[in-house]
């Protein structure tokens, strides 16, 4: 079975490390000697306590989090965070600054608008179809937070350094580059990431939140929408997404024990990205869509000379066992998502295919 697996370049849900999938498979019928599958175990059992606590501890170690931070697991995907954050923090006339770098940032802004909250768009790259990350932004010093999308999954751009906000906490949607590199957590009040891009299956969103952010959150919203509910109950106010959290735990274990931490992960991701971008830059057949200084190491977006060739490219690649290379339906073109779990071998196979496709066409 495993030898029939393809090189998976899907944007999300996306590839997971093979050793993680194998461990899930081998312990699926009898988790940790319990005689039950992880999907059948009580979330109040010592077996599940061990899973969730280990996932939290590994997150803290990987990101060097100190005691100011809570690590939470929330359902509803990253999309619920677009609404939950303004509901918690934008009360009593407080305002947020947004940087609009594409589809997901726009959705985040829209939720604040639907909720009738105070906000402003401090910068946007919409003038050039979101192909770059804005620089030299001036932020409102009284904002409750500055919201950014650290990696733009659809447009193929990424913040390589985070903006200076003069002490206003950054809130980052890191869905598509969470755990791909080390972070200086001093800048961040909150990070959230839908798991299905880089750390697990869909159905769970990780939220890392600093305690002073919790202190400023309102209690006058439903329990399930309050960060404080999750923080007080170790994410188990109600039944959590157990299987998702378990898979995340195994991915974090792989990151720590097999990869060797986030510096190593970053170096590996840089090497993979370089291979692909070098090929694109040295070709007059492929054209990268994002500005050089803003390119994503996770989602490599590119065009071919014609849309017909793009269609053929995606088809022929699939025949060779290279899947998921079609660009997002809203932008067209091609996209190779090379998250943490995409191997160098997969990227090499893609580069070889791209070279021969360019020659033939
Ligand atoms: C995929 C994605 C989302 C949406 O995630 P859901 O979990 O499907 O809600 C939000 N932000 C970014 C950056 C994404 O890549």
C-alpha cells in the first residue's frame, strides 16, 4: 500500500509525515494498551490526558514558549478565529489593525465588519493582486492587536520578518506556515493555525495566546467562543477533536525527535524552496507570481506560458504521481505546496518533471 502513495503537493488538507501515518495505523485498534482505538477513548481518560498534555508540552518546547502562553485546541478551523478574535478583544470601542495580504486576510477583515467592530486596514497589497508583503506600515498605537496572515496560501507570499508594531501585540493567522520555522514570540499576542496545512488533519485549530490578551477579553459572549473557557479547561470544556489532537501530537513528536526542532525544519524548508525557485528563475517557461522578497517557502505559485499548458502540466504531473499542483480556483495557474511533510525527494521529483515538461513543450 505505502509504495502506491503519490508525491502530494496539496494545499490543504495536505501531506503528513509518513512515520506519523504509520504510527496511527499500527496503534489504531489498540491505543497504548487500552484495548480501544483513540477514536473510542474517553477524553476524560488518562490515555487522552497524556496525549493532549504531551502535545501542549511539545508545542512549548518547539516554540520556546514561557509561562505567559496558553496552548489551546479549538474547533471551527482558522475561519472561526476570524470571528472569535474580534468577539473577544474588540469591545468597549477598541479597534484592530489589519494588513490585507490576500484571500484569507480579506476574510478575517470581513468577519470584523459583519460583527460591526472597530477596525482599520493599515496596509494592503491588493493594488498588485497581493503579490507582495507590504513594508514600512504605520500602525495605530492604541490598537488592541495587529492582524496579519503570516503565509498566504493562495497568493504564495510569506512574511519573512514580522513588522514593528511599537509594542502592539501581533495576532497572526499561521495556518499554512505554523511550525515551519522558529519564532520570536515576544512580538505575538496570539497565533492561530488550522491544523490541516502543516501539523495535522482538519477539524482542529491550534491557538497560542498570551495571558495579557486573555485578561483583556470579554466574558459577555457564549462560553464556546471565549478563549478563557479553553484556557481554564485545558481545551476540554466540551469534547475536543480527539483524533486531530492525537495526530498533532505525533507530528510534533516527529518535529522534535526526527527532524530535530524548528531550526532544522527551517533549513530543510529553505533547501526545498531554493530547489524549486531556482528552477523557475532559470527558466523562461515558468514564471513565479510573487515578488522575490515576498515569496512563500510553503506555497510556490507559478504560471506557464498559456492556460492550456497549465492544464496539461497538472494532468501529466498527476500521471507521474505528482498530485495537487493546480492553483487555487480563484487565481488559476499552478501551485506546489511544500509544507514540512513534503520530502526533498518529492521536490526533486517535481523539479525533474518540470524540467522535462518545459523541454517537451
Ligand atoms: C486554509 C486557511 C484558512 C482556513 O482554514 P479553515 O481551517 O478551513 O477554516 C485560513 N487561513 C489560512 C492562511 C489558510 O491557509
